[in-house]
C-alpha cells in the first residue's frame, strides 16, 4: 500500500509542479510521476534534516518542501528530457 500512496503523491506533486513552472513542459506523465516521487523524498529528507518532520497537526513545512523538491526535479527533468530528445526549447516554433 505504501507504493500506491507514493505513486499517487508523486502524480499530484508532479502535476502541481508542472502547473507552477511557466511554459509548456515536454515531460511525459510517467516521468512527471517519478519526479514528483523524488520531490516528495527530497522534501521528507529536508524536513528531517531541519527537524520539522514530526509535528502535531498538518505538516505544512514538510509539504511545502516536498512541492519545492518536485518543482526542482520536474524543471530539471524537463530540461534533460528536451536535451535527450534533441529539441531546442529556445527556438521559435515553425
């Protein structure tokens, strides 16, 4: 059941990150989910590192850190995906 929640959280965080990042991303859905899952793991690690992972009530700081991690990974993943596919994102469309 833990993997199912990780996939769901990764999907939600990845889609929110894609909505926040300006412009259109060429990242496929499966890679968006993976970046969202990685962002959640980064956010959990950062919240443990700064000591806010175990708080009473809703963990706003932890969730904000997860979203920041997802935004960073989706942006990086999109840049790498575009470079891997050989598309120049700065060129004007034809």
